[in-house]
């Protein structure tokens, strides 16, 4: 295994919320207040620690990158919220379609 893969093996999974807001801000290139604003508008929902501290995951960072790309294209926050909702719904439908296709193929193979 090359050293780069070894380092990546030590990173938390994309769904694991481990980054404090200051780290998420630095990694995303956004300000802490911007992250709070996006949370207020429902664009991002960081996990909370037992003490109430925001914790961001790799998935949250990817979502922040998507939000930044959309704001860079001039889309307002209401538009971004709608785009993200549609993208999330599309992902759910795509996953459901994949599962149904696999189930159909399995049933077809049994007969």
C-alpha cells in the first residue's frame, strides 16, 4: 500500500461527523458565520455533540463545496435550497431504482 493510501485509511468515513465548525470553515474555505447562515437557511445540518457543539462530516464538507459552487454561479440561498432538495430526492430515487433493478434481476435468475 502506498503512503498516500495509508494516510487516507486514517481519515474518518465521509458520514462521520468529526470536524468542529472552525475546521470545517477552514477546509471549505468559508467563514464560520457563513456556515451558521447556511445552517439557519436549512442548507446544512451538522451533527451536534452531547454538549451542543456543531460537528461536520466529510459529506457535510462536500455539500458545502456544492453550495459554494452554486453561490459562485449567482444562485441565491432559496434557489440553492431547492436545488439541493431536488438533488437529494434524485439520489434517493436513483438508489431505490438500483435496488429494485437488483431485486428484479435476482428474481429473474431464480426462475
